[in-house]
C-alpha cells in the first residue's frame, strides 16, 4: 500500500510526495483510510516514532473546511516540544492548503498567544492541556465549532498529571458530530477508563510490536568507573568520523556538567533541562535541528516530545531506572531504514541490567572496550584527510594561488614526495600524537585488594610506572596548582613535569608520581595547608598514562608552620623558620593542563589541532607546562 491509495486530497498527496514519503507505516495504513472516511471515534496504540503525527494529521487536513475560519480541531500533546513539532508537521503537509495551524503552550506569555489567536484565526489548535484550558477559561479559545479532538501520547499526559485537564477540555467540545481520536503507546487502567467515559464505541487498532528495538540499531556498552565517564564519552566521540546525536543523562545536574565539559573540550554541544525557559529551549532545538549543534545532552523528561530525524548516535550516560525508557531512548536513531548506533556508558554496578535489556529488546548488546590511542590517532588522521578532499574539490573549481606560493614551492623543490608528506604529517599531527600518547588508561575492571596495594600499603604502579596518590587538601584549603606542584617537586627533587594527572577537588586532590618516589612522598613531605599537615596516600585505584594536568587552583595555601613548608601568609604566632609561598588570590582557576588538541577538525573547526581547551573558568590557562597565573611570593 502507498499513500496514493488513500482517499486524500490531491494537494495533500503532492505535499507527501514532495517530502519523499512513499509507503505508510503500519499505524498510518490502519488509521488514515478510516479517519478520512468514517465518522466514529478512534484509538490507536503504537509506539513513539511510528509516524502517528501523519496518521492523524493527514486526515485532519483532509477533513477540515478551509473556507471556515473557526477552530475545527484541537490536538492535545503532553509537552511544548511535541506541540511545536506537531504544528510544524501539519504546516508542512498543508503547504498547498489554505489551512492555518497554531500551537499554544505554557512557558511563554499568554497575552501574545491571545493576540495571535485573534490575528491568525486558525482552524487547528495544537497545545498542552494546561495552556489550552487557561485560554478556554479566559474566553480566548472557543471550541463550540470544533469537530475533532485528538489526544496524542495520551499515556504521557496521564504520567504528567494532565488527565483531569484533558477531561475538562473534552467536555467543552459539544458538537453532535464530534469525533475523538486517541493515540497512546500503552493502555493503563486510567486511559481505558477515559476511553470508556469520553469515546463512543471507538475503532481500536493495535500495531503489533515486532521487536521493541529496531534491527537497524547497533547496541554496544562500555563499563567504566563514575569518575571516568566524561572521558569515556569523549573517547567515543573522537573515534568516529561523524556524529549527530543525543546524550541521555539521569539528572539535569549531569546534563549541565557534561555539556560544560564537552564545550570546554571543543565539541559543539547544548543541553535541555527543566530550568530553561521556553525561549531558550526553542533556540536550543532550532540550533540542534539545523546541526549548528551536533550533540544534545538531556534527561528523559526534558527529551519528551523531541522528534529529530537522521540521528546517527544515541549515547546513554548511565542506564535509566526504567527499562522502557532505554527503548524509547535508542529508538530515536536508526529510523526510516537508516543505520544507528546506541552506545551505553555504564558503571560496573549497572551491568546486571544489561541482560534484562537484551531480553526486553530481543537484541544483543555487545560489550566493547573503549577505543585505544591507536584508534583515536587513525580517526584523527581520517578526519583530516576528509577535509583535504574538500580542499582539493575547491581547488579544482578555482586553482588560483597567491603569488607568494612560488616562494613556498621553491623551498620544497629538492624534496621527494614522501619527504614532503612526512613534513606535513609532523607539522599537523605531532603535538596531537604526543598528547594522545599521554592519554590515561580507562579501565573499569575491579582490582583485587592485593592488586590495589601491596602488604606494606604501597600503591601498584600503572603501565607508565606511576602511582596515583590521594592528597588530603583541596581548593577549599586554598590549594594552588602551581605552588603545590612546585613544592612537591622540590621535596622529591624531581622535575615537576613528572607529576601528572592532577585533579583538584574541593576537599582533596589526586595526582600521579613516579613509583620510585612513593616512600619519600608518604613519609618525607612536610607540606601544610594552614595548620594541618597535608597527607599523601596511595589510592585504591591507580590510573595509567598521564598527559593532562589537573585543574589549576585559584587560591593559595594559607599560613605557615615552623619548620615545615606551607602556602600563603605567615601564621600568627608561627615561627619564622619555615618557608612560606604566597601567591595572588586573584590568580583564578587554571585550565586543563595539556588541553585536548586533535588535528582533525570537529564540528566546523579547521584542520590542524583546533580541539584544544583554550582556557578555563576564569580565563587563565595551564597548558602543558605548570606555569599558571598566580604570582609566587616568598615571605619570611
């Protein structure tokens, strides 16, 4: 069956053809012929992403009397995003029809919507129950001429507490020939009661669930520890040449934090969460649909109603509590015959859910290891080569070079092709490769107690011969990155660049030092934070690699103590024998040491290492070296 087989107006068939649709989905094949020709009520049970908007939207547009400028249909949806999407979809289908559609929803001034109702005089209203009811009560929205009531995602409206509002709105539609069409993914008891009370012997269609997940979706998962999840996301993004996807998080705090981290590292990402006003949400969705932003980070609640085509990836930043939510998440990719990837980054404690998800989706979720450094290097080079293809195409169109090119060409006349390529490769990739070689190992396997520390309480070296240490002081104690590194290096008599992977937290810190210095660091360091001696202990987990420095501290250790080394001004009554290292308190936080720089460009950056953390929270940068913005003062 094709759309041309349906009893639709020629203008609608033309719009359908222009949009490239040929064959209807199952719910469309069941609903459209009935709703175009019959006068009864209708219930369609089908999952999200099965084409329900066209299933009711095309019959609505087919049946509406365009010459009558009164409200003839009311469509209720659970969220503002879905209301907007339905409205836009109906407008696209009615390109050749004189039918006006308008969306109304909360989060924006109601006065403007009232003015637009008077100005536009729409025949179809799409809205959220709360705002629709508010407009009715103000006398701005009148439904006495409405013949069609459509409930989309009825079970979602139930879950969001709109059921009473829905009933109230349905009671306002009073025409004798009124029709009510309901679509819902599930049929809980309250929805069945609603059908019994407000619909008149409806035709009920249930689209058979072949599988809960699409066979076009490849599902994989990666087990990492909580503190490594952000890094894992970046590894996965760096390993693919192209992506356009959604990252789902459990909380809005995670969504905000991950978005900030991604943007700091050079990815184009934005987030949706409950704290955003409608104007900001609309702007975010507009940027995402136009692909000016390649990654949308959001919670399940914030993503309700979002329907975006051609997503290549869905990332799960942890598994949802509700297994059905996993199915809804991954169902946003792999649509319309396209291939999609669903990649889940899970903590070790979440792995037990994966078997349940495989049974639910009737599909294999393959366990994978995160991309190695070699894989990241190859992906980086491929991205750059792809950009050269574009440059070559542009040169074929216009091969005009600046006169200074002759001088450049002359400098390479004596070199063979391979020598020139090596120069180009080193020039473009050398820095990025060095940084990748220092990337930390991400290993989620639980170590045994004996592997974490030896019997003497010592740490076990990682593959680079480093021990990860816990430091009993953090930013709240006034820790300054540069001073801390400098004085540990002085105590151990080593180059401070050998101290790697520094992480400054509020109450404590972490860092890696070469294994041969661990005894000296545990027993011999006399470093104080105010009155308190700073303690160094090997961690239970030691991280391999190293390359990024930690976040710079923006304050100084305060106060000295006799004999020991301290940071900041001298303590009242303290002895003057100890050295005190001051520092400007307005030094600001340092950026991520080393940054992330990859020569292949991402998201519109040019080739040649544009992925680089260019700064930090307060504009200062600690990049590669440990020279920060804080000024070191020597006080006696």
